[in-house]
C-alpha cells in the first residue's frame, strides 16, 4: 500500500518484508469472513479479526517511508510535484485495473460484489478515491483514501526546509485532534477524513522515520521488542476482557499506533542480508495482494461452497488453498501489471521532473 523506496535511498529490506506481513494479516482477517460464509464449520476463530492491524502497520510504514525518501529533499515546488506524481502513479493505475474488473462483475452480478451493503457505491468517488460515506466498490479502497490524503498533506512539507518537518508533524497532529474534538468529523465525508484519528498512525510512522534518520539506530532492538510487546499486550487485554478488534478509531490508535511505529523503526535498522529474500519478495507483492486478495478468496470460496462438508478436513485444505491462490494471483499481478506500470511511470517521472 505504500510506495517503494527509490534507487537514491538504501533499500530497507525488513520494512519491505513488514509490508508483506501486513498484507498477510489483512488477508487472514478476510479468510475468517470467507470461511464463515462458505463453510458449515469454522476453524478460524474471532481472533483472526485482529489481522486488520495490518492496516495500522501499513499507515505507520507509509509515514516512515515518506520521511525516509524525502529527508534530503531541497524545498522546491518541483520536488513536491514529483513526489505526488510518484505516489499517485503508485496508487492509482493498479487500483483502477482491479476496480474495473470488479466493476464488470458488479454490472453482471451486483449481489456478488456488494451484497453486504444496502446502498450501491458511488462509482466516480470509488475510482478517484474521493471520500464518501458509502464504502467504495473495492472494499479496501477506504484505506487508500486515507493514503492519498496523507500524501497530499505531506507534500506541503516539501515546500519548506526539512528542519521544519517536526513542527509540521506536531501541528498536523494537534489540528487533527482538535478538529476531531470539536466535531470536525461531522462535516461530511471530507471532514470525517480530514480529522480522522487514523491520521495519527501515519504521523507516528513519520516520527519513527525522523528518529531513524536522527538517532542512527540507537535503541532499535529495544524499540522492536517494545513494539512486539505492545501488540501482544493489546491482544491479550482486548481478548481477556471479552472484546474484539476495535472499530472505534481512537481505541484503535490507542492500542496500535505506538507499537506500529516502534516496530517499523526497529525493523528498519536491520541489515538487508538479515532478512529472508522470500519475505522481501512478498513485500514487493504486498500492494497487489492487498488489492486482489478479496476477489481471489471469494472465487475459491464459491468453489469451496459446492463441496464443503462437516468437519475440519476441508477447512484445513481450503484455507491453505485460498491463501496460496491469493498469493499466486498477487505475484502474477505484480509481475505482469504492477511492475511494468511502475517502470513506465518512473521513466515518465524522470522526463517530467528531470531536476528532481
């Protein structure tokens, strides 16, 4: 869900691998839903819903990477425009392709795509990722609406010297919290997005990026362990008190914003040769997996429903098959669609912004 590090910055293999883990976590949360829908038995429990913390990790990674790839950028309007071009070229083309495929299915069999919602999506807002009260056509698109908002606001920092980054982030966090407290989220879908507490996860990640640049890996093992302990503690307390994955955004950031940022900072400090190449490749596929996994799981789920039987044998088989199929589809999507598109956009960016 986040843009890859350009060639001018050293590749952070562990952060790339964490992207893959985040996408897998989100996929597990949806596997639980698919199993409930198509199987008479459920092997996965409500705990699988906690896979949605992958979204919190994605937001923190986004903030970290945006600071990391721009920390030496001079304050120029062309730099800001080049940054936005790269981010939008990363987000939109493959999102449009997957959304268009879903749109064709929706035209043919709308109940297969949007059966869980009473009102159909706004197609134009879905494709543009403009904020809307209704969910987008591609369900995971709501997180991309947040991503686009992050990038637009962060691009403003590129108009000023990088020493002003920290005050900007602090001011952004303060405005977000104040706006939310004053009811800014009641100002339609745009206000809901602008003053969403989830923005703080991006800011926490950006602060982790600032710390990575300034602290030169100081305390990274402690940060990594603290992040892991934070997630474990949150999971233990939430489940022990009979609750489930938090829906309320303030509760969500209370539990997951700081652990996510600490985890990203800690992992960023690991050398590339310490990270399994398979995990790095999964990170390469993470955006494609994030966009396509619901379609992939739904297709296998339809097949599963035709022969599902009592007992867990078919659940074990089909959960593995479903996950494997989703990952294969993601790999093919990255190889034959996403990677070529990124290469084209990179060349176009160099021609449009030759001095950046």
